[in-house]
C-alpha cells in the first residue's frame, strides 16, 4: 500500500515538474522553461525551509518581528510562482528575478557585519543566470548590465543598514547567508541548468534523427527515380510533366533546360 502511494506520488511529481519534452510547448512557452522554473522554486522552497524556520524563531527572541512576515512573504511569493507557473509563466519568471533582487537587498539590509552585508550584492550576481535560463538572452544581457550597480556597491562597501536604526545582530547570521548562497548556487541554479541542458540534448537528438530520416528518403528517391535505368515521368494534376529522370531524357531526346522551363504536355 505504501509503495503504491509512493509510486503514485513520484509519478505525479515527475508530471508536475514536466521532465518530459513531448508536446514541447504549453501556452506558447517551451515546457522545459516551465520545468526549470518549477524545479528551481521547489528545491529552493524545500532547502530554505529549515533556514526560514530557525531565523524566524531567532528573530522573535530578539524582538525583530518584522523578519517573520518578510520570510513569509518570500514563501508566499514562491508558492504563487509555482501555482501560476504554467498559465502566467512570463510574470512568474520575472517575479523569480525580483525575488533574487529582494533576497540580495534583504541580506545587505539585515546584516550588521559590513563583510557579511557585501554578500547581498554578490548574491544578485546570479540574476543573469536565472534570466538566461528562464527568459532568454535578451533579458539575460539586460541583467548583466544591471549587475553594474551591485558591483559598484561592492567596490564602495555600500550598506542599506546605515540608513536604519541598529538592531541586535543575529547569532547565526553567517550560517543563514552562507547557506542561502550555497543552496542557490549549488542546488537551485545547477538543477535549472541541468533541465535546460537535458532539453537541448533531446532537441539535438530529434534533429539528428530527422536529418537521418531525410537522408534515407533522399537515398531512396535517388535509387528509385534518379539513378534507375527505367524512364520515369512526374506529372501534375494538369497532365504537365514537371520532372523526368535521365533515362527518360535519353528516351525522349529532351534537354533538361527545355523540360524545366517550358514543361511538356501529353
């Protein structure tokens, strides 16, 4: 009973994350892009759950209650991105990029250590990576240009926290920030890239198979029509000869230029 339920759950999960590339488009969007988005969100959703719970408890202990709704907002946003990922893919993909920016700003804002705050701009460097996977090269190149701003923030040591009253530091702030960056760059992003790579390999194999099929048909055509010693004609619905093979030209004593330009009526 447990095995059947487990098998059923796995099948449903695999279907949901769209690991199959059959019927390659859904609502005008490549299925592999929707699949990559869902995989990145789900892995992040699960992987960050421990950090989210522990940081919320730690924040409540030092009266930083605004951390709790901030954390909930990220999770609600991720849930909405999953829910609407197929119907409103473009909006969800852009909101994923906004989530990366928001996470980067949050790190820079909440971290009291100047060194730790700089990991906020570092995390936003992942923006072009997500853009190339989810939205294509144009948005990716735009995000590369946008990353000039966090690069400047790194050079100047900019911190949002300097504009707000100081608060007690998180005891495990290092762990939270490093885990956030590690999980995204080592789990979420690589799995999204792996999904896009899988789709590319499947597409390449499909093109190779089609080319081989066309080559086989071409070889069959040459053997059956072009290179045969039997005179053969191709006639359209108006009884006009539109193509003849070499043997037929010899029999009819016709030149190829006459046949191709004028046609022969029978």
